[in-house]
C-alpha cells in the first residue's frame, strides 16, 4: 500500500472525528511465547490501516486542526545498540519522512505529552476494552486533566467507540486493496494447487501443510492469515482442526483450509479432495452437493442483495440435496425452517474478508441484513460434515467432511471470485492429481446477472 492511501484514510477519519475530537490508536502489544521468545509481532489492523507503521510500541494520535500537525506518531527512538540486537527502527525522523507523521515523539514520553493533546478536546475516539493496560493509561491521562479543572483546563466529556467509523471504512475496499487481495488470493490458490499435486496416501498432514507454507513464503507472503487446517478423513469433520499431525489414508478425503497474509491482507481458501486422487461415489455425491450450494451462494453475491442471501441459497441447495440422498427426511420447507441441516452444516456460509480473516464491518444495520455494495469482500464457504457414528446415517457417509471456500468481491454488476485460480470441479481435481494438468477447467472468476 502506498503512502497516499494511508494519508487518504487518515483524512477521511479526521473528517468524521471533527475539530473538537481526538482519535487515539495503539498498535498491538508484543506477546511472550515462552522464555526469551516472543510471538512474531504483527501490527494491529486498525492501527496499520491508518499508519502503515509496522513496528511495535507505537501509538497514533489524530488531532484534526492542530496547528503543529494533525497526525502524531509516538514510537521507539533510534538506538544503535538495540538495533544491533533486535533489528532496525524508523525512529522519530523515519516516522515523519517515511510514514508521513506530521510530528513524532518517543513512546517513552507519551505520559507527558498526551494529556496536553487531550486538553480542550470534547470527544475521544478510542477502542475501549481491547487492551486493558492501555485503557488504564487513557483514563489516567483524562483524570490528570480533570484534576486541573480549577486551572481552567477542560477534559474531554465524551468517549466514542472508534471501531464503528473505522470498521465501516475498512469494509469498502479501494482499488489498491483489491489488487493486494487478488495477489493474496493468487498465492493461496497456487498453494492449494501444489497441495493437491503432492498429496499421496501415507503422507502426514503436516507434510502437506509444509507445501502450503513453502508456496506462501516463496511468493512473499511470510505468514498464513490463520493457522492452516489440514485434516484427513475424520479430522475434516472438526471445523477448527489444527493439529495436522495424522497420516493421510487411502480412501479418505483431505480438507485444507489455508490462506496467506500478503501485505497485511488475508486470503481464505478451503478445498477438499481425495487423498488417493479419486472420489468414491459417496464422497463425490456429497462433494457435488456442496459445490452446487457454493455456486448457488456465489450467484447471490451482487449489489442490492443482502448479506444473508448467499447463506439462504446455500442452505436451500444443501437441504434439498440431503433430502434427496436420504440424509434428511421430511418436507423441504420445514427442514429449512427447523434448521434440520444444522446437524451436518453447523456454520454460516461466509464472513467479511480483509486485513483480518474474519474482517470487521457490521452484518446488520439495525434489524436488517446489510445490503451488498461494490468493494465489499466476503468468503463463500458451505460445507457438510458427517462424523463416524452419526446416528441413523449409513456407514458409507461416515467421516466425510467437505468445505469449499472462495473469496468473492462484490463488483458493480455482480461479483468476482478472487480465488478462481484453484480448481474445484471434481473431474478437474482428479485430472490434476493424476498429473494431467489442465487450465481449461479453472473455476469461474466472474458471476454476473
Ligand atoms: N479459516 C477460517 C474460516 O474459514 O473462517
Ligand atoms: Mn472463512
Ligand atoms: Mn477458511
């Protein structure tokens, strides 16, 4: 993302905050993993969305109309010895020159400087409740000002959740964001193609995971967007399975839910395929049903439709199919109304996607489902899960877990499937796994009315 995009975002937010408001955003804390080892640091998404600043121990403050500069960044100072041990820092100069801050101060001086910035501002925009340590600090600054009221200092009277305005901005992706998300999608798609190609009975789940990570990293996406799920057979029926340590068995399906983070944007793809490269008749029947549900859901992604329409379409197709296969019994409409499908399909059909894999943005406005608009990106991920021992279910269906997930952008006249570079038609999967490469069978990118 370029500097102008970050500047444009700050400007928009400052228009919402107004001249008597102030916005405060800390980045994520560094977290300890075990003795002397930290979890890899990743900036807070809201903070990064506005700053592009990748270092820990930083706080951004937006003070609309402040004569000495509206955008202030508190960060670590340059320190040759610390940088020798732990890596480079932008420092105060870099915060201004590289990251566009109007003013920069050492993070160690924040207690002295921040109360002065709050003085005579009426409203504080801040995401209360996300970081208790920082919440306490903010309250201390406010209390300090309250104590000075006799000296004519006015403390802010109102706290406003910053999340709401900011998350609404993040829901609509700009053309630069869409470009980045296309790239994240392409990298993850290539990783899934590679996983299908190498998979063999007898391999361990983590060996397939290694192939995904290899592809992510060599394409410049050093981290998955979330822990990869690589589950063979029964493990494919555990929605958030991440142990990835079992052998892959001939005759089982393998469910892989894996996406990368590229330049702070996530992709999120699930594919399910036979470990040995050939679907059994029962596996194929359920797979084709999930695929039909996914197509029906994608068909509903277009401006003017509401958030729940893709889910409703998927549920209808899945319920009808389960009825036809004898896995549900009764009348279609009452099965849907009573949510009988939830026994085999217990999650929703998607979520917003962006800097966070389960991205921000409201799904409802008041009581009504959100209406889809160009620039929104969501996943479409129906599935079916039938663990062994499912009561009243014939054995041939046991241990089949299937999910098919793509990332879909709402466009002006329909949608674009960002993850279309990874195949999902069962014949195409079998041909690819047999080594008969084919690009003619790629999934459809565009779906429009
Ligand atoms: N990978 C998490 C999800 O699909 O929602
Ligand atoms: Mn997902
Ligand atoms: Mn997923």
